[in-house]
């Protein structure tokens, strides 16, 4: 009876163990199946690798947004691909030593007496001067397969491209142009170089608006500020002189134009007067030719009228008169004015 009871207990224990094992196996199978589900967001794409090799589904390597299933690792591996999401590359190859926290806080560490090449980055301009240059380049991944499969570490490659573009642009510019006179051109040169290298390496990205900053070495900031101040003073003096010259030239041109206009007016008036008189003489010429004596007497009369305009007494003697003519030369005295009446 004792052996029978032990056998029964052992059989019951084994039966219970098999049930537990079955439950665990079912749970593991369910977990295995359900753990293969994953969701791809709308701003991402996914690449499914089976034992390290890309798997095509529906003829496509990329898995679009939505719910997908794959065998759990290590059979399948899901690689997330950033798609159309803004990425940022910070280049510090030409910048002095500064942590990200210091940069965000706007804190500039002490420059010291000299630049330390082992710690501080810098760039050399085309005329052999040293500047600090920094770029924050933003880009979007438009072809995630190229970005992920064609390169082992595409983000690091982008960083190297931006570093190369900064050094390349600095070598194309003189120090004054890179720091003050042509900041926009320097930035465009950097971004153009980034675009060229990204296209050359077939990264499948698009460069978005980015920032490029250049400053002189911190140890020479006062000297560069003095040069900038002198250039501003020079520009101010030149501008004032140019303004004075323009004002004098405009006044002289105005006076010259006024005199020319006055001369033109007098000339036109004289020409019109002479033309009018010529036209009048031309119109009277036929009449004069008909009766010259009449015109001579008429002209003589007009001349006498002009001469004796202010004369008080006028006497006209006919030319053909032979009789004696007596003229009283003394004027009759005028009558005195009556005295004013006395006031009562």
C-alpha cells in the first residue's frame, strides 16, 4: 500500500508538472508570436534584417508606417530609419573648447594668454590668419536606405563632412571677409560644400537652413575690435565727405541749370520778338511799296508821339503854311486858390 501511494503521488506530481510545462510552453509560444509585433511611426521607416540580410516584403525593402510582425531577435532584427525628421550636426573642429552646457548658457570660458591647439579648435584663413568657426547644420533624410545601408556610420560621416566644409571655406576667404565683410558668402560657401560632399557620398539627405558663426581668436578680441572701430570711423568720414561732395555738386548743377534755363528763356523771347517784327515788316512791305510817303508820315507821327509823351503843350504846324504865326510863350498865370473858411 505504501508503494502504491508513492506511485500515485509521483504520478500526480508528474501530471501536474506536465500541465505546468504545457502552460509555460504555450505562454512562451504566445510570447514568441506576439513579441514580433512592432509599430512604425509616421516619421520613420523600418528595415527588416533576417540573420543580417535585408528582407523584402511586397517587393519593398522599407516598411512603411503601421503595424508589422517579425521573428524575434536573433532571427530578425528591425532597424529604425529616420525619415523626413530634422537632424542636427554640430561641428566644433574650428571652435574653442566649450561644453554644450556652457554653449547653451552663453558662458565663454577664460581664453588664457595663448591659444592651446591641443584643446582649442581653429581654422586658418586664406591669408594665413587664425579664426574660430562653428557650424550647426540641419538636414533631413530623404532616402533612408542609402543613409543606413551604404554607410556604416552615416551620422559620423555627416559630422566629418561639416568639419571639412568649415576648413575648406576658411581657406577660401581672407580674415576680414570671413569675420566682417562677407559673412553671408562664408556661410553659403560652407553649406555649398556640405551639399557637394553629401551628394558625392550619396547620403540621401537634404540640407535645411543652418547656422555658421565666425569670431576672431579670443586672445586678440581687443585688437580686432580696435580695427573694426577704426574702419567704422573711416567709413563715417568718407560718408560725410561723399555727402558734402554730392551736395556741392547738386547745388552747382542746380545753378547751372537755372542759368541755362534763363538764357534759353531770353533767347526764345528775343527770337520771338525779332520774328514778330520781321513778320510785321514783311506784312507791311507791300503797303509801303504802294505809298511810301504815307508810311513815312505815319512813322514820323508815331516818333513824335513817343518823344512828346510827357510834354504839357503841343503845337502842330502844317508844313505847307506860309502865313505868319504868333505863339504866346508866356503861360497865363493861374488863378489863386480860395482861402479856407474860418472855423467858428
